[in-house]
């Protein structure tokens, strides 16, 4: 299986974080936001 090396941009990660914190968004929106955050680069080096 090919590996996906694409990462979520900082702007998208910031918006996703805001969506997760805001109670006005649906659970589907929060699920998508969580997926986007899961694809962000962590601060740790492997």
C-alpha cells in the first residue's frame, strides 16, 4: 500500500481546532475536523 505523505496545513488545522471547540457544529463536522487534525504534523521528530 502506498503511504500518504500529505499533511494538513496550519490554517486548516487552526480552523479544525476551532470547530472542535465550538458547540454549534454538528458531530459530522467535528468528525471531519478531527480527521484533519489527525493528519497534521506533530511537533516531535521520529
